[in-house]
C-alpha cells in the first residue's frame, strides 16, 4: 500500500506490540501472585497490575491493532486521500494521549478498578477522561473509514463495494453504536461522580450501559479476525472465497445481533426483569449463527481449495492445507481453538449454567481462549505478512520458523492456563481475586493445584510474548529488504452473485436500532423508576 498509509498503520502497530509486552508481563505476575508463591514488591497492588493487564490488552492493544489493520485494508481496497490520512493521524494522537493519561493514572495506583470499571469501584477522574479520549479518537477513525467507502462508491456508481472495505465499515458501525453506551456512562455518570460533582452513582444503570458496550466489544475484536479468515486465508491456501454473499450476511448478522444481548453478562444481577433476561438470551443465541456460518464457510473454502488441487478423498483437503506456512498456521490454530472456546460461550449464555460459572475463573478461561487465542493468534498471523509488506522487507524462513514455534508455545501455554481456569472455575474458584486460603476453607484447597498450573501456563505464554515481540521488531528493523505480498483472495467463480440488498445500509442500521430499542427500552425505564438509591464510591479499598 501507499508509503504514507503504511506509516500510519505502523504507528498503530508499535502501540499494539508495546502493549502486548507490558500487558503480558502483568499477566504472568498475576498468575504468580495467585499461585501463592510470589509477593509483589514495592507495595504494588494486585488490582493495580490486574487493571493494567486488562486495560492494556483488552482495550489498548486490540483497538490500536484493529484500527491500524483496518486502515491497511481500506487503503488497499478503496484508497485513502491526503485529507483522510490527516484525520486518521488526528484520531491516532487523541487515542494515544488518552491511553497515556489512563496508563499514568493506573500506574500511580489511582485506578484499581479492572477493565470493566464496575461501579461502585471508583477511579481518579483522569482514568475515565483518558478512556473517553481513546473512544473519541476511535470515532474519528470510524468516520474516516465511512468517508473512504462513501467516496469510493461515488467514483464507482452501481458497483459492489470491495468485500474487505464492506467488512471494515460494518465493524466500525458496530463499534460506533456500541461505544455510545460507554460514552453515556462515562460522560454522564463516571466523570461527574469521580470529580465529586455528585455524591452517588446508579450502579445498575452504569453496568447496563457498560454491557450494552461490553458484548459488542468482543465482536469488534473478533470481526477483524473473520476478515482475515474470509478474505485473506483463501489466498494463502491457494483457494478462493467460497461465497461473497455468505461472508457479507455473517457480518450483517453480527451488526444486528451483537448489541441487544448485554444482559447475558448480568444474568445474576438483581433489578432486571427475568423476561428481559430471557429475551436477551434468545438474542444471544441468534448471534451464535454467524459464527456457525463462518465455520461452515471455512470448511467449504478448505475443501474447495483441496479439490481444486486434485485431492479427491473425503478428508484429502486436509492434507492440501499449507501447514508449514505461519500465515496460515497461526490463524488456523486460532480457528481450532474457537471450537471449544465458542462452546464455552454457549454454556455461559445458557441461563441455568451461567449460575454455575458466573464470577468464577471459568469466565477468565473463556476469554483467554476467545480473545486471548482465537483473535490474538489470528492477529499474529496477519502481522507475519502485514508488517514486512509495510516496511518493505521479506517474510523470511527464519520469521516463518520462529512464528511456527511461537504458535506452538502459545497453544501449549494457553491449553495449560485456560484449561486449569475452566476446571478451577467449575470447582467454584472466584475470578478477580488475589491469593487467599479463604480462612482455611476445605474447598479452597482444591483450587491451589490449578492456580499453580495457571502460573506455569502463564509463564509459557510470557515466553510466547517475548518471542512475538522479538519477531515484530525483527520484521520492522532487521529482516532483509524485499517484497512481501499483501494477500487478498478472489471470490470463487461458482459463487452466486451478491444480492444488492446486502448493501442497503439504511435497512441494516434501521433493524439494528429497532432491535436495540426492543431489548433495552422497557428494562431501562424500569431501572430508572425502581432503582435503589445510588451508591457512594469505593476507592483504594482493594489492593
Ligand atoms: Fe464470551 C463472557 C457468551 C464469544 C469474550 N466473553 C466473556 C468475557 C469476554 C468474552 C472478554 O453469555 C468476559 C467479560 C467480563 O470481564 O466479565 N461469548 C459468549 C457467546 C459467544 C461468545 C455465546 N466471547 C466470545 C468471543 C469473545 C468473547 C468471540 C472475544 C473475542 N461470554 C458469553 C457470556 C459471558 C461471556 C454469557 C458472560 C459470562 C458471565 O457470567 O460473566 C459466541 O459468540 C460463541 C460462538 C462461537 C462458536 C464457534 C464457531 C467456530 C468457528 C471455528 C471453526 C473452525 C474451523 C477450523 C473452520 C459457535 C467459527 C476447523 C479445523 C479443524 C482441523 C477441525
């Protein structure tokens, strides 16, 4: 892609990979504290490092990587004008400034509130102001992407938009609609409360607005991985996109169903009528469908690629896949992980089973498989070709081999860590807790072995992080100069033509808004009418 656009994308990538290192270091320290074998030095609190870990990995790394990757895709497919590039840089600096503000607040111990910043836990105002700036910066990226596609459409009347640009726009629409909830709670509730302008906060409303944002957030992470699975992996395996329409349909379904489902994070919360919890659980089961469509589509893509190479037996296509190519292998490891990870999600969403796992470390196991493996291994898989193609270097054999080792290390570390988290969760071990013997409770003794395995898995993962950060800097500064392909697949000639209505933005945005209003209006009115008095804040109570 254009050199100037490349610089913009790389600026995002530096923040993402530095965040990976800092966040990963905090992660391994956490598992060590929880194992009971290690105490943090210099009076550093457990919740301080837990907050750094959550915010920097779940919010900073993801947002910067995704916004950067999406700019690369837009630049490649629909182009970027000078003016758009300027606005993209403006958004970047605002996001970076917000990140630094939030990071400083956490590091000086004034925001021990975890990434979900659940009221009544209270942080210093700059924590919330910094996060609000990250969101505002990302909105500038959203509108830049919308403008890029709009301009392209203007110059290509009647033409179907490029698949990857269409996907980016859906993801940014999803992000924009979802972050309105976050902006509302931060601007109307958290900032005035933390500044002392009001004494109390309505906890239920703040958590509801958080989860209105918090669930689509996980699809904002997932969809860029799906972009690579649908439109880049087929090229890497020497195949074609199975169906352009199916890919677009899956993305539209994510837009519609990923937002009106936040209550599945609040199933144990009092003050929400069970009927509305039930309705949102049904909608949660709807948002599983596009992932099942994706699984189907990936199998079809693999099989067609194998058959086109002459493999005829039932599972012959399996052998035709380029298992030794890290650009394929890392995302494929992510896909395979998504089978148990997604199954775990379905368990979480099932109301009765949620009572068993909610607030246990099972949930932590779930999201380390989903975002911490499926998504992040796909992002690593993207980096192996994206970074050298932007820096004008070659994806060498050395990078390929190190990347393969990195993927194995990650899978082993995650299998041990996340596996023990799932089991300990079923045995009742709570999440978000430091090491404790719980007053000599017999049940708690069952958890200790699993907590030690989490530390072992976490340490293996940290080796994986060091390796990945090394590979990143090697690809940027040391790999031999040369050309690396930016792979983009074509649609299979046997696919049906894409119907025009898939690009009817008014229709999809209209249905999305209608579903949100349906799922949230009545419960929200209930909350405002029947809420208990607001809560004062708790600061620095947990360390
Ligand atoms: Fe989740 C909690 C339900 C997916 C992330 N989730 C979380 C939290 C995070 C998170 C971060 O209903 C914790 C938040 C917190 O801090 O409290 N989740 C679901 C459901 C899905 C799901 C139904 N989650 C994700 C994804 C995430 C993510 C994706 C990040 C990226 N989750 C929940 C619920 C909770 C929850 C409850 C709250 C629990 C509680 O009580 O606190 C679904 O979207 C999953 C659908 C996925 C599938 C898998 C399809 C498989 C595919 C792979 C195909 C493989 C191929 C390779 C082709 C059905 C697409 C084959 C090759 C071979 C060789 C075999």
